[in-house]
C-alpha cells in the first residue's frame, strides 16, 4: 500500500555489515541485558505488590479454573499465562517457586526484548543507533524494577515492541504484509496490559492525519482498506476478551482515563497522596502534568533527553520518513495526555506507567548520540598528529556513555541482597510459625502473607481491618509506617505507638527494604524479637 508515493525517502547510513554481523550484535546485546538483569536482581528488592495478582491468577489457571483465571481478575491474562508456562518449565512446589517462575518470565521477556528493539531502532535510525538504543533502554533502572517486582510490563513491552517495529515497517514501505503483524502484536500487547491497543489506534490516527501532509499522495482505496482492517481486526481479535470481561476498560485506571468511571475518591488507596479539599481542576491538572514529566524523566534522564532533542533537531539527516515521525509524535502525545489524565483522575502516575514514551524518547536519543559520534572530531595536534582531524573510537564513546549516562542512573549505593523477595520470605516464615489461635493478620506488603500460606487481610482491606478488633498481627514496610499516604490514619489506628515485635532484616543497609511486624494483642507464648531469616 503506497500511502506516500511522492514523499522522498530519507537514506539511512549504508549497511556496512551483513546479517551475520547483526545477529552477533543482537546476541552480544542479549548477553549484556542478561548480565545487567542478573546484577539488578542481586542488588534490588521488590517494593510493589501488583505482580502478586498475576501470580495468583496463574495459580488459578494452573488449578483448572480457566475462566476465573483469565477473566475473573482486573489483570489481563497474557502475563499470568506466561507465568504458568514458566512454572511448568522450571517446576517446584509452593509460593516461592511461583514467585521464581514470575521472575524468570520477566527476565526472559526483557532479554528477548533486545531483538525487536534492535530491529526497530535500526529501521528508524540506522545501524549505529540500533545498538545504542538497546543499551540506553536496557540499562534503564525502571526496566530492571519491572523484572524485580514481577510486573506485567515485561511481557507487555516484548509484544508491544514487536508490534511497533511492524507498524514502522508498514509506514515506511506501505506493504500490507506488515499491517496484520502490527495488529496481531498490538492485540497481544493489549492482552498483557490495556494500553496495548494504543498501538493500532495510533496507526489509525496516523493514517487519518496523513492526508494533511503536504507532499503525501494517498491511494484512497488502499488508505480506506488499511483503516478498516485495523478497526475491524482490533474488534475481532480483542472483542471476545472484552465481551467476556464485559468492558473495554478492564482496569479502573484506564476506565478513569477514558471517563468511563468516576474519579477515585480523595483518600483512595491507589492515590499517591490524599486529594486536598477544594483543589481546583486547574491545580489538579497542573500537578498531574508535573508528575507526568517526573515519571518520564525517571525513564529519560536529562542527558538522554538532551540527546533526544538533538535527535529531533537532526531528524532530516538520514532518519525516518516524515510519516514515521508523525506516528511517533502521535504515540508520544497520546501517552502524555493519558498519563496526565491518569494522575488527575486516579491520583497516581509512576515511572513504569511512562515506559512507552520513555522507550520512544530513548530511541530518538540513540539517533542523537549516533549523530554526535558521526560528526564530532578534534584536532590531531592535541595528540601529536598535526594537520589531521580525528574522531573518537568506539572505546572512547563507550567510556563517555558509561560516565555520562549509565553510571548516573545508579547514583544510589546498591544494596546487596540474596534476592528481591528474601525479606518477604523471612517475614512469611515467621508468620507461618506464629500463633494461629484465631489470630488474624493484616499484611500491607501482601507478599509476606502470601509466602506464609495463611489466611488474612491484604493491603486492599486496610480500612475494614482498622475497625476489626480481631486483627492481631500487622505487617508493613518501614516506609509505609513512616510515610505520608492516604491510608496512614488507618495504619496509625491499627498500630498506635507500638514498637514492632519483628523486623526483617534486623540491621538494614541504607535504602534497604525492611518489613515490620506489629502485635496488637499481647500474647506471652509468642517470643518477641528479631528474625534472622533462616528458612530456605
């Protein structure tokens, strides 16, 4: 489909290396990603509870409750299905092995992400930018935290990037072959997370805007067929799941962004902070815009953002065609508006919510860095070679990237841990052996209660638990007991001025997660003190 027959294609840098060299590059980059993620898993701890929902859905599916597991929860089914497959591959019994399967799935997904990421960046900006884009994105600490916290963004990013690559190829070449691939991977990404449908929707929006391009001639019959194929295909592929769920917006956050649900209450648990009384809509959206920029900045630090600006400024020097830039612009603008709406309506907008615009800006930054590497040179007389202009070699640029971009992303001293869930294993072990005589547990971490395999209340039930006199054990992170939050009053009502009877670890390193267990009803037979974490 030639949607831009008269648009002059920019010429990418000559392909000086063959397919075998590209394959070796990808293998090397995958090895770098594997090493980086291994280091991250040994120096990070889980702090987000959302991944537990996917594990619990996976367990329901594995037990045969397919309908309940696939459409019974708020989470989309692709990630739980991947956990089931990984658990059957690695084996093991008990909650720890399900957690390990979830970590292994996220680890594998991000390592495999290198393949479409390399292909996408190469098609957009050329050979040099391809490996630069992979390095810049994979070392993003937000990507590592997705694996550490076993979040669904790992599988989502894998299928999203494949779909993004197919969409870029379609817009560059106009061949219909790429359109079903873009749609198929986009729907798979939607089955991972609801924002997956942003991909086919953005392709449709780009096609709709193309007639406004001053130098693009449209083959109208093919143009209409492409739009109809994406619209009808999305409905046919994603429609059955939507019908089974009974809604398009399967998560409350997306429903609020689209205006299908009311704004979250001023003290809703998901809010980052209580909504002040009398706050005007203007102030709400101003704060939401600030938070959106902060979340994007967590993915794209200032040095990378400066390179992205340079990449945009040099867009005509061998970069993607104008219609592809239009597509990227649609994705960025739509993502930014969605993030602002998310914070304004639901009260939160975290760095992991900004991974999609973060990826796009990072790849544009790779183009900017590639331009710098191609054009920067210095006088040879500085090194005793008069009359010559020299360009820095790969080793010099690698060192500059490490000092200027990679190392600053890890400005906090790394925490050495046996694993990202070690503290929750130990807290769960203590809970499993604590008094069970009608002793109710409220676990604000969710993970400790899961590993203990005993019944109790989770974070979502904190308000009900605050007025329940039967709650005996309260489990919370130190950051939760000391921080300001919408649930802080309920937590203070539960624990009062009590000191924790158990802390894990006993002597945390700076910045390390610490789990605290409080006892609301004294019991002489329960030994008070600290746990050393000996269960394995």
